C-alpha cells in the first residue's frame, strides 16, 4: 500500500519539522513550559501523520505497543534529566524539591 497523498504528507511533515526546529531555537537554555508544550504537540502531530500513512497491519502493531514504549522511554529520559540536575547541584546545597 503506497501513500495516496504523498505530496500532502511530505509538505505537512516539512511544516512540522520546521515548527520543531523553530521552537527548539526559542531559548538557548532551558525551555519554558509553553515551548515544551509546542514541541510535544508538534511531535505528536508528526507521529500521528507518520503512523496514519503506514499500512494497516504495521499501524496496528505500532499503536498497540506505543503506550508501553512511550511510558518506558519517558521514564528513562526523565531519569537521565534528574541525574543531570543532581550533578549540577553543589554538594551541601538545598535539594531541588526543597526538602
């Protein structure tokens, strides 16, 4: 099964990629919650478009596995982020949680 609307798909993907690039460049340091929300929304749209263009059998497999894969990936990345934060806090300083 080929992509019937290949040109439309390609143009929407390019727009979304440009939005992600632009958003990622909004702040040099940490991103605001608004920036993060925009990146997450654009990423979800890009993912939805990619999966929607897959053949049904492939699409079904991806959709069934996605919640577990996404949850595990988010947890792993969050752990790395927290480790980086801990490494940047000088010993003896107050903790990030204030406790």
